[in-house]
C-alpha cells in the first residue's frame, strides 16, 4: 500500500493540534484539544505530561477517523512542541514531577546566577543567554527539589515524552533534536553536542541530558498499544520532530538568508534566517536557534505573552464583560485594531511596555507592564494602539541587534503567521516600524505542516526539505509595503522605547 500521507502534531502551551497532510502539502483533516495550565500557587505554572499524551492520541484519532483514509497509508508522524519549558522522566519513563512551563518563574534566581557566573560563555556556546528556559529550570530542580532531581533519568521535551511512550522507548533512548538545544543552557550548539565545560561548571549531571539527534531521525515505531490509542497502524515510523518555532519556520518556508518570520501568537516571536551562527554576547537578547535546515540558523527573540496582552486588554478595558473573559471573537479584535490604526503613529506620545509577566529577551523576569506618557487626551483606543506599537518596537530592538551581528544581511521580507497575522492593519504597523515588507501566507497550520514534512523526510517520501518548504508555502496577495514617511516618524520613537525599557529595568531592580 502506497504511503502518501503524513501527520504533524503540535504540542502547544494551551492546546494540542494534529493535522493529516498529503505529501504534497494539502491538508486533509485537523483536530485540536485543550491542554490545561495549572497554577498551584503564585508564580508556579505547570502542565501534566500525561495531558500531552492523551490529547495527542485524541486529536490523531480524530484526524484519521475524519479523513476516512486507511492508517496504513500514513508514512510517518512527528511532533513539534513548546520549547522553553522542560519535563522529566524517571527510569520507567514516567514524570517524577509536573512539566515545568516556560511561564513558570520559580527559576528566576538561577537565571541571575547563571548570568553572573558564566553569562558570556553560555551565550557564546549555546547561542542563547540565560533566560527562563531549560538551564535555570534544571538547576532549580537540582538545588530546590533534590529528591525529584535524583529520580530524574532524563530531562525531556513534550515531544520526547509522547513519542517515547508511543514507541516504548527506554530512558537511555530519550532524545532531543538540535532545534531545542540553544535553550538548554548546557550545549555547544554550533557542534551539536553537550558542553562538558558548562555541565562541570554548574554541577549538572550530563547523564541526565538526552542524546541530541537530527529532527528527521527515526526514533522508533508505533507499538501495538499506542496504535490502538492513536488509531495508527502498528509500526508507523516516528520522527524526532522539532521545536514549535523551528517547525513553524519550516512550514512557512523560512529557509533562505534574509527572510524574517513573525509568529503573532501567544508569544510574539520575531526570527531571522541566516547561514551563519551568531551569539549575542553584548545584549543577551537574541537567541540563535538551529533551523531544521542543515547549515541554516534562526536568530530570534520573543515577548512572553505578547499576544496575550491583546486579549488581556480586550477583557479588562475594551467594553468589558465586567472583567470576565470574553469568548474569542475575531470581529471584536478586528474592530479594536482598525480603530487603533486610524490614530496617528506613536499613539500621541503614549508608550506601553508589554512585559506583563517579565521580560524574556533580554532576561529581566522582575519587570512588569507599564504605560508611559498618559494624558487627559488619551482614549481607550490610544492605549490599545500603544500595545500594538510596543510589540513592533520590541521587534525593532531585536532587528537592530541582528543588524549589529550581521551588518551585510539583506532583509527580503517578513512572513507573518498566527492569529495576529490575519490583521493587515497590524501587519502594516509592524512593516512601517521595521521598514520591511510583510507577507501573509495561505493556511494556518504551519507548525503541524513543518512537523509533517520532517516526518516525510524521515520516511523517505520527501527528499529535500528546503525545496519542499519553498514549494508549499504559498503567499496571499502582494506583500504589505512599509510607508517610507511613516518609517521615518517611527525611528525616534523606537529609540525612546528602547531607553524606556532600560529605565524600567533599573526601576524594577531597585
């Protein structure tokens, strides 16, 4: 039986999405399920690893049943997952503690510790400065929960947990693909290996780190038990997969130097694409991630909860339901953005700091959101425009650093995905601030398609990932072009925004 289909599964922060694709990129079926976040006490944000497995099984079953295809026609499956949180497995491949979400800030003191002790070295080797990611979290477990740390056989990603359970892997077979390792705090990213120097310096047991693999490595096959749970054929190949940002970048065709990638979702992410590894040792803001494509890199930075700020404002300040969350209503978001877009650039002197849960890039977890410059003349709409512009200003700060690191990098276009990408008005604001064209793409499931392509490479039904990604990432209309006059208006405002962030960081340190 010809194997013409692929499955990609996205294990996200708030939900799991599965999609079934024909090898040519046509989406056949999709399904999603909510994954709860748990807040057992202030500052603690956790998830249940079993929820990842259960929702993955549920959604994969749904897409197979909904498609009506024979499961034996599916060549392979791969997972992408949230990147900065970290989980654990014991000797029975069970989690000894809940998944430590990237939103959890218990590791704040260890971020400061790693920065103080070896911040420059960590940044130079991993491509990522210490922030709220694997390294500080692993040290927190080692020092604050030594019993859990002792029972931990391997630190793993959600995709590892689900794939490992599906394939019946043993802890020593646990893996992490190279798109995650910049977040580890303990990797030599350029050489795709763990750093003995960093592990020794911080006393981290190297045997607790999983083996590093290519995204398309076949890590196992679906067992008979997993086949019944997922609706797959026993023996279906499982590929290692990738981090969600890397999978999304692949799905969006970000495979050539000079391209930018804007993920306008829960976390607002701006990534570049280069053919050289760079380390932001000066600002410690940019993180350099392996692209799925060999020899390519994605320098990136993100705002923790950047997209959440829009919903927060909608629910609490924009004709609210008395502070109660409102149902997702795209028409309301559209109205809010269109009203804001009608105001002049700069929101009449009002600035917003979008770091409501702490700044991630660079790491300043103590920071919180702020409006600066409010006057009697400012309306509700001004405050919302200031939020939109703050995300664009933060992107401009990231882009300025990228230009410092690679002065001759010629920027071609920004490809925008995620819920926020549907708004041409917001894309225009960001294009005007950055001075780079913005291009929307057809479809809305770039992460699952990126994971599916990786599965196809593992199964041998896709030969060249970069070529396949270019061919299947289809633009919608013409790019949104920056307005040169408005770009000039924004340049001093970007500089003021950067100064504001420097002052706010000092304020929250005092």
